[in-house]
C-alpha cells in the first residue's frame, strides 16, 4: 500500500513540475511578444525616385541693368549761349546731323583780333627782311674796304654784329607769324565748334539743357554736358557677380536675360566680358563686405521698349553635361558616420591631434523597404537635379523626401514607408518604361 501511495505522490509532483515549466515557457513567450511589440520600429514616411540620366545645365543667376554698348556724352568745347537746339529727348539722329548751335559773337571777335595780329606779324617779317638785306649789304661793303685796308677791324666787327642782329630779328618775326597763325587757326576751329553735330547714329536718351541756356566749354574746364546719344541697336546687360560665382563664368557662355519691366519674356545673350578688378564699394554701403565683379552680356535679341537703366535678371549657363546620372538635389545630404565620430573622439583623448575630415556626401536608397546610406561623389547641379559621378547605378531608388527625414531622421537600416508623390515613378514603373522604350526602338 505504501508503495502505491508513493507512486501516486511522485506522479502528482511530476505533473506539477510539468505545469510549472509550461507556465514559465508561456510567460517567456508572452514577454518576448510584448517586448517586440513595444519596441517594434515604426516606419518613416518617405518618397523615392529612381536614378535617371538627364541633361544638367549649371547656371549662375545675377542681377544688374541694361545699357547701350555705345553711349556718347555731348558737350560744347566753346562757352556761350545756346541759340539753336535741333532735337528733343527720344529723337532719332543720324551721324553728322546738326544738334546745337552756340552764339558765336565772342569767338568771332577773337577770330578778328587774331587775324589782325597775324597780319601785323606778317608785316613785321617784311620789315625784318629789309633790315636783314641792308645789314648784309653793309657787311659786304665793309669787308671789301677791309681787304683794301680802307676800313678797320672794329668797323668790320660792327658790321658783322649788325648783320647777326638783323638775321635774329628776321627769324623771330617768322616764329611770331607762325604763332599768330596757330592762334588764329585755333580760334577758327572754336568758331566752327559753335555748331555741334552728332558723332553717331542713335537716339537722344537724355537732354540736359534748354534753348537760351549758357554752357561752359570743355576748352576751359570740365564743361557742361548737353545731351547723351546712344546706339540702341546693340544692348548689353551689366550684372554684378559674386566672387564665388565669377570663377565659373567665361566669355562666350550663353545667358538668358529677363527685364523687370518686360516680365515673362526672355532675351538670349552671350557673355562678352568678365571683369578682372572688383567693383569699388562705397564705405558704409550694404554691400561693403561683398566682393563683386562686373560681367557684360551682349543681348542677341532686343525690344523697342527697352530703355537704358532698366533692371534685369540674368541666368548664365556656365556648364552643360548631357546623359549623366542625376538625382533630385534634395536627395543629397551630408552625414558624419559613427566610425568617423568615434575616431574623432579617440583622437581627441590621445596625444595625436585628430585629422580634419569633411563629412561625406551621401544619399539614402530603398533596400527592400529599408534605408541604406550610400556615399556618393557629385558633380554639377542645375538647382533641381545634381549629377552623380560615383556611387549609384541607373534605376536605383533614392529617397527624395521629406527634408527632415533625409537630413535628420533616416539612418542606415531605418524602415521606410514609401509614399510616392503624384507623378513620380516607382522602380518597377521605371523598369517597365525602360522595357517599353527598348521594344519601341526594336
């Protein structure tokens, strides 16, 4: 009896141990499930786009003003009153057309005085010539007498001195006559310049005087500016370019210019000249710390409504690459890897100084629903897309948004929730489009 009772006790203990073990296993499984559920990674909503081949055109956008390539300031070389003004602002003029006539009375008086002085100088030449001939004859007679010993050495020396004096007076009278004629010629030219003619074909873009006003001639000082004439057939855009962008621009680069006064209309141009010296900045100006260079763009297309001084915006194409791999610009970011951060901390604790390393340029690609950080080498950009030189293959899906996800939240291995925006193609759609292109080519 005792043996049967012991067996029943052992069986009950055995069952109890079994139930305890099963309970522990069930609790462990439930705890694991609860832990996984509690720590399950939530996916990050992103948009993706496949790497495609594109044409990338790198541009520099700058502002400035338009001005004619040829602009002439008209000033009078003669002072006086304006008695004739033959044009108005905006008039078209031809080369050689009479523009202004200055009252010539003062200059005419000067011409008469100088003409009389020239005639007097000419008369002095005749007098000096006669004296020279008389002194020459006296010298010849004295020399003959001296040879016959009828004249002394002193008389011969006096005759020679009178001849030399007469010869000097004659030469001086010739120079005086030349000086008088030069002064007369200058006055006659000033008289001619009381009439001002247009030096070029163009348009009067500024008229700064009125009929009856008195002007100061440039022969005396700076002179009064009367008007400006410009050839509006050749128009340039003068823009100011930052020092970081001017090194990208070369003469011959294509540009597209848009005027603020003529919106939604672009004018094609070509870079004509790139300045070598910076534009002087006035003290206390808003651009005092900027280093700007002047760039001239020749407009190949013009419009009659253009006016000198109008503000413009120019987009200069500095480089163009066709059929290159490209991704949206927002897909590229800069991340410092954990290894580089660890190396930096390790270097700072040691004796050696850590090497200065720039954070790598990376993109995140879609690796079966998870983010994979890929280091890339980039090239030129057009503001929307950027060239990929190394690191990616055509068709690879890269994460293009959002900015917060790419710049901060995404890490290597992060789970992705792909939310393609309207119009974007998934990788399968892109591959199907490629297959359709090949079929159509065959």
